[in-house]
C-alpha cells in the first residue's frame, strides 16, 4: 500500500543520513530496513539527476538506466519535462536558497521491466547536495480517470443527440449546475451566462416562468417528481424552442428535500410535429366533410337532370299526350337535351378534377390569341347572361378584333378557365348586375381579368373557395346548379400552366378574379403542337 502524502517526509527522513543527536533511536540498520520494505519507489538523486541509491521495490519494477540517468527511464514525450524539473531543483540546491520543507511533484510515464508504460507520480524533496524522490504507481488511477472521461464524453454525445441536458440545484444556493448541452438547448454562452432559477425564468416565456416556479415549490412541499414545458423565442422568426424540464427531489437521511435535479430536453421538433399532425387530421376531417357534403349535393344535382330525362322519355314512350307528332313533345325534347347537357357538364367536371389530381391531365401548348378566345367564351355565355338579366361586357383588348395578346398555352384548358370564371360570375350576380372580362399582356405576362357586381365572397371563405368540393354558403349559393368544382378546376388548370390565380372580393359589392399565365408553361406538363 502506498504511503499517504502526509507520510512522505517520514520516508524521506529514512533516506537521509541519520542525525545521531536527533534520531538516536534509529540506527543505520533500521533505516535500511525501512527503506527496503517500503511499497513505494524510493531513490536518491545526485544534483545532475543520476540515481545514487534505490530501494528494492524500485529495482524490481525498473531497470538500472545507462549511466544511472533517472530521466532515461521516462517516456520520450515526458522526458524533457522531468529533466527541466531536476535542473530547477539542482540550481536551487547550488544557490543554497532551497527551503527544506518545499518539494517538487510531477507525473510521467516510465517503462517498467515488463515493457509496459506506467504512470508514476514523483515527489522530490531537497537534501544536502542530493534529492530524495518518492514514486507512486498511478497507472490504475489514470486508467480509471480515462474511463470516466470516456464515459463523460459518451454521455455528452448521447445528450447532444437526444437534445437533453442535466441540471442540479441545491436548496438555498443561488446558482444551478448545468451540463453543457443545456446551454446549447437554451442558446446561452457558458462563459457569460450564470445558471440560476432567476436567470432561467428571465429567458423563458413569462407565463411559463410562473408555472416553473409553482412546480418547483410544489415539488419541495410534496417531495414528488415533476415536469413542466417552457417556451423560448417565437415561431415567427424561427427562434421558437420548447423545452421540457423533468426532475426529482434529493432527500437527506431525515427525508427532507436538500436539492432538486433532473433533465431539460428540447422537444421543439416533437411539438411542431404533433401540431402538424393535428392540423393534418383537422384538414383531413374538413376534406372528408367537404366530400360528404359534395356527394350529398351531387346526388341531388345528378338526380335532377336524370329524373327529367327519364320522366320526359317515359311520357314520350307511352305517348300519354297522343302521337309523337304532338307539338308538346318538342318542349320535352328540349328539356331532355338541356338536362343531358347539364349532366354531361357535371360528369366532365368530376372527370377533369380526377385527371388533374391523378397527374393525367397533359397540356398541349400552342400560341393562343387571348382576345379571340375571350370573345368566343363571352359569346358562348351570352345566353346564360341574358337569362339571368346580367350584362356581359368586353373590356380592353378583349373587344379589339385585332388583339395582339397571345399566350403559349393549352387552348382548351384556357377556354375552360374563362368559361368557368364567367359562369361563376353570372351565376352569383343578381339580376340587373354586370360582368366584365378583359385580357392583356402586362410586363410580358398574359393576364385575364373577370369582374362582377355579385354577392361577393366572405373573407373567411376566400382561402377555401378554390378547394375541391367547396362552395360559398350564402343567400344565393344553393339557388344555383353546380358541382362545386369550378373554381378548384380553374385554379388547378392555371397552376398546371405554371401560372397563378388571385381572388379579390367584397361581400355585397362583387368579385374580381385575375389569372396570370407565364410566358411558357412548365415543360414537364406540356406537349407542343408543331
């Protein structure tokens, strides 16, 4: 067993020549025996650092170096440091200013007889023209320290991966003890930030700070485990952090709380993920509700023309009004035709939406004269406008026969966009109102604008009106036929071109829809006519 540090002077005294006047009870034989049985490594060094004498333990562990040079036993990396220490001690001995109660200590690796490098701690004491050195084997201690350092590094790495850190607060102390990861989680500099309950509360949201203090107080009273979530920063600038603080109570032998300790973990990603899941769930539920409502509406929309077609056909088939040449049958034929056209329109909307969402809708790009296309669409909608007592007005280049506004686009898709917008505008504009349509090329971008003086769209519905199966709920909404897919298809067709659609509406005043088409549609969705 190695001598304790406080017993080192005793061993040194045993190595020194006996002073007969002061140590009459200790003869040379006793001194030699004491030195030889010592479990420490004991050597006497000359001022030049040569070994003059060594005990048996040293001789069993280390070979005698060539020339007796003590520093030759050390690892080459540690040798210069040991030599410098011995030189300083030798200089002090020569100058005679060495305090006999002062000693030097150093650590280094020494190669033992078994060829292994051992960590040795040496304490060197000055004497009369010589030095006395006591060496202790620190290899096991060093290995233990290295193992602790590895475990500490592994723990820090695990904390970094888990975004989790440790803390400890002793009751009655101002400061807390944090592991490095907590500084990183909270965005604080370990060199300038002093962790304490007060400074922690200062950097979190005030409401969370009050809750944190309440949780700590309750833990002290109830001696129970606890957890609390804290928010730092804000989501707007990307600095939001949500940190969960969990802890336990440290009790003394009497069962009193002497400290609180635990972990802090950054759960920002989890909180945002859970929120996104909730939003996705709500969105899915809204979509499901919208589809359910769509199916309910569509069942009515499909059934109405089918009933007319079947009913009038049965009347004609049974000739209830006389032979088929009867004049009244002509009205029924017109009704059958109109109902069939309406039914075809509904089915076409559903099929178009399905193709777009399935990625099967391919654009065929060609040079389209927007003025001619808009005038043709307006002409096709004149009958609907007259029936609704709504004025349909052409503005700008749309009324010019020689319009130069062109776009590289799919003619059928752009026509469907304009017809859908005009149909919606006429449908939701009261009698006596007006609908206008214009086109132009602004800053190199083709633009189509449809305005109406209709019922308008409430602000709350603007973000939903272009979603599939949605229809504005208002005083006129259910008075008009439709699949509820018109604006959704319009928006998808515009975006399929790489363009955009903007709706500006004021309830009771009217709506303005602006469509921008790019100079050329996205190549991946286009085939070109040659």
